[in-house]
C-alpha cells in the first residue's frame, strides 16, 4: 500500500505558496491511487448486535492502515451518502484545480461547516456531479455514484434508489487514497486533510469516542429520512493512521437536535487542535444536511 505518513505538523500546515496561485481547472487526475483492499470481511457480530439494539440499518468498514486489520458490517451494501459526499467532491475539485485560494477556500467551507453553496459552486466548475463519478475510480472507488447537487443529494426514495450512494467499503478505499495515499498532489492532499481536521460538525461522533490527544479528520452527513453518517481518519500520535468506521445508518428514530459549531473554528485556519467526534446535525441550509 502506498501509505503517506501524516504528522501533526503536516496536518495543521499547508503550502503557503498555493495561496498566491490563480484559480484554474486542469483536465485530468494527476496522481496514482494505492492498491485496492480485498473483499469485505465477514460481518462483525458485535456490530450486528449493536444494529439490532439500535433498530436501524448500519453499514461499517474500518481499516488499521498499519496492521491491515479491518472490521465490517454490510460493508458492500449501498447507503445514502448525504453530506459525506462533500469529501470526494472536494477531492475532485482539488485534483483539477491549481490549488488556488478561491477554489480551496470553497472546498474548506464545504468540508468544515457543510456549506452547500460552497459545495455547488466548484462542482459546477467541474461540470456537475457525474464528473465526480468518473473521478472516483481514481481513488480506488468504482462503486460510489454522484447524481445531484446539495441539498437534493440528501434525499432517498427508498432502498432501491442508488443515486448518490457509496458503500462503506468504497468509502474506506477513497480515504486510503486521499488523504492518506497518492490520490492527490501533496498540496491538495494537505489542504484536504487540514479541512477535515478543522471540521465543526462532528464533535458528537468519532471525536467523542477516541483518546485525548488523537487527531481526527472527518466529514459527517445527515439525510432527510434520518440517515446519519460519518467518515474520516484517526491519527494517533504513536502509530499508523486508522480509517474510521463509515457508519451510514437509517434509524427508526429522528436525528438528535442540532449541535452548535465547535469553538475550534474561532481559531486561525491552521491553528486548530484535535478534539473528538461522531454524528451531529449542524444544519446550515437544511437542518438535516451535514
């Protein structure tokens, strides 16, 4: 596996020269992805028990990039992507852009505060969601499909609706390629990782359940039917990164009330510190769109 070692310093800094580069769109991906994972392992019985207790449908795939250990529950089934789609959408934009300040800042707003307009504007520069579907295989993801803009992509008509759906296994593949692998040029990869770490919508999800001092970068998503997703990377201080469980769920209960933005965003863009996270509904344009 082409694994990129990410230090605390590299996550919280970026290429200063990129801020002075004019905005531009290239025509093709620039780097090669890492080798794909093998087939999803058998469903984890503890996760299956959790699903029964929750009364919803849960999909999980987690990867220890050091040992190669994985865990899975319905890892090859499709779930609505909701606003976790902002991660591959931003990656596609950064791949084709010259990392100009304007484009990168739009991607930052999309990832850190789930801003829908900041997502749709650069997506329009690319040529629309279907372009991201074509880009995804370059991130070792031949499964995820993109059809709609925000906020329409947060709505599903039912289990047979495959629009804007990934699988947990596909999400892990993408996360290995960016920000941990060679799916983007270093400047774009570093910018993307910094924005994931600065995310303000996930303090009640993955970040809430990891040891103090671990660095977390994630992207949450909440669907109109109650889906609650979170995908990201976990960066322990003394071991290889983990790709956090992608947990697209379809609960029978309503999502929790909105959680206010983390005070971390009040700091300078590159001065954020790690906290802890795992599934919130910080509604920006829509209460269920994060």
